[in-house]
């Protein structure tokens, strides 16, 4: 049993609610992410990209202008066409996204290890 599986069992027992967390793992080659939209935060430390595959990717941007992938978020089933900050990203990370199929989602960072999303309507 891994630490991750142990955490899930503890979380389920503690909350007595089903718990699901999507985790994206990749080795030397990242999954396909054909960029269709891009947003940069006001502090210029985070770039958010939307993809043709329906994912959002958060990237770190260092002061030396080096870019590294930070998180991959799932939620859309069609190409992401638009991204916007819903609030001051540095204090409370919210990203609003729209997809080619007309669906909009709000992605919210609940804690350092968990992003959630909700449907924002059609």
C-alpha cells in the first residue's frame, strides 16, 4: 500500500464520504497538450494554458524566464477556447474557462494539493 492509497482510505473513513482525486502522472514525455488559449497571472509567476484536448495546465515562470509544468487539470471534454481570472489569482486562485462545446467551468484551488471545478452554466 502506498502513502497515497493510505491517505485515500483515511480520508474516506474520516469524512465518511466518497473521495475521488484525479492524479496525472507522466514520465519523460508529458501527455498531449495542444495549446488553444493562454493566460498569465498579474504577478507573472504562473501561466495557465487551455488545450485542444480539454485540459488546463498551470506552469511556473521563474524570474529567469524558465517555464516548468506545475499542474494538469481535467474538466472539459472539448477544446478550451477562453481563460480568465475570476479573482486575484495570487490570493485565491480561480480560473474561469470556456470550451468549444459552449460549456464554462470555474476551477478553484481548495488547498495546496487539490483543485476542484464546477459548471458555470451554458
